[in-house]
């Protein structure tokens, strides 16, 4: 259901406890740092050359297997090394070996209950498996442990929206309470990451998703986004959203004025659908 939208190489494994400086680190910590470095270099190189005819897919897979073997060896010798479980789980997650990744993350969670990254990934896995009720406590824990991390708020908001009916069926949520929690999650994500346009646009659209849509707030949110987007396609996409809201507010003349500014051919289909909603008097 949810997709993590963040690089895996910001060394968030350190959330499991900062590794010591080189002059005091233990051999397992030194080995883990080396593995993470090798992994980062391997994926960076693959990302840079993936579309090149010279990219050797078989060599990439071979190096991945070598890394996996090295992680397995490290963990066989240090089964309670939490940071290594986190790092290995992240690597497996990145190559879509979800079940294997989750096994590592569950072990890390057993060893340390206070790693927000682990909570978020476990919540994401459960959401992908269609188990949103079980996912919710993990997302809530991630937000509580790292309240300034915008991604965790964003993922919480998406879960509450996408699995709305599941939560309502439990009887533990009312629709107003669910709407409020969803909106607050998107609001927090946007406030914490004001440069993330995807977060800001989802927050603006969230006002449509309320039981009683708040069109005034939606319009204000889209207008606040205008100065942050690039002129051309991105700006016109926002203006289409504004026109949508203006039509909902029964302001066809204002909607028409905005639609007249949308000229990008890629948006022609969306524009025509909105133009079709204009009353005849507004088309003259």
C-alpha cells in the first residue's frame, strides 16, 4: 500500500545506536561500517550506469550476493548486533526481498523497541500486505519516536486515508476523528518538510477527502503551493486543482479564468473535463 520515499543510504541504521569512532569501535562495528560503505558504492554505481549498455547485471547480482553473505557471516558471529540487523534488513528491502528484510527488522525490533526506522518499515510491510490495523501501531510508534521526521507523518496520513473503511469497521474510530488524524498527519509532514511538493500537494488534496470537504482550506493550500512550483507544467497542474475547487465553490467565472492559463498539451485532457463542467454562461 505505502511506498517508502527516502534514500536508504542516509545511514539511518545509526538510529539503532551510534557506532563509535574508528579508534574505539569494536571489530563488528568496523565490519558493519565497511559493509555499509560497500553497499552504498555498489548501488550508487548501479544507479549511475543502469541505463548504459555496459552495465553488467550479472556482476551487480554477484556483488549483491557477496554482500548478503558478508552480512550473514557478521550476524552469525554477532546475533544480537542490532545495527547489523537493521542495515541488512534495509538492503534486502531495497532489492524487494520483503519477507527476508522483515525477518531482520523483526529481530532488530526485538532487540531494541525504540528504532523509528524499523517501526516505519514494519508498518509499511503490514500495510502492503493488506493488514492496516496491525500496521497502525508501528506508524504511530515511528511518529512518537521521531516526531520531526516528515516521512513518518506522511505515511501515517496515507494509511489512515487508504484504509479508512477498515478502521471505521473496527468501531474504534468515528469518521470525524479519522479525518482529523489524517489531516493532521499530512499537515505535520508538510510543515516539517516545506520543500517537499509531494507532501504539500497531498495535504491540499486531503481537504477533498474529508467527510465534509473543506473547499476554502483546499483552495488556500493550493494557492500557498503556487510560489513553490516551477512555471509551466507544474504551475498549471496546481492551477487545474484550484479550478477544480473553484467549481466546487460554484465560482465558474474564476475557474474559467484559471483554465484559460492552462496551455500545456499534456494537461489538455484534464482541462477539457473541467471546461465541460462550466455552465454555458461561463463559457461565453
